[in-house]
């Protein structure tokens, strides 16, 4: 899977992901460390990548813009717990599961890897509902 790690994702994840065959890059290495979400979303989509982040975007005033970007094809993997940063094997297993889910579900837009390593899925229709837009 082609991944772009957000600035809040530990850089040590790069090596793990690459060792397991993922094409992973970090925003810091690309010079986008303090870039806005919109800029990161644009680069993610332009490069055909999935954004790996620890952001929830809920406290972000641009939440609506985040949702709009997701409804337009952006795909995000969100890691919900700081503790997962050290559960590298469990995280890698879940990344493989997420990759399979993205491959089989065209309208899947965001997957959150929860504290207990369960997955929460958000589809395009969920995003349209959150925006109050017709589906």
C-alpha cells in the first residue's frame, strides 16, 4: 500500500512499513511538516496514497473540509491510541487488514485502528450524512 505518514506518526513506523512491502513516506521528509490538513490531503490524493495519521480532525476547525476531502476520494487510516506506537506487530497486522478492506470496498474512506486493535470503518455515505448532503 502507498502510505503518507502524517507529522504526528512516529518516523520509526517507516522502516516497519517498508520492511513489510509498503511504499511509505513521511510528511517531514517531504518538507510538509507544518503544512495545513488541506495541503497534506492534496499531496496524499495527488500521489495516490493513503494518509496514516493520529489526528481525529474533530478538534480541527476545518473538520468539514476534512470530510469533504474524504468524500472526494481521500482515504485515511487513523491510529486512535498513543500506546499503539509501540505495538508494531499488532499495528502491521491491522494495516494489512485495512489494505484488504480498502481493496474490497470502493466507498470506504476512513479506518480507525482502536486501542484494542479493532477497526472502525467510515464509508462515503457516512461522510455525506455528517455533511448533511444528499447521498
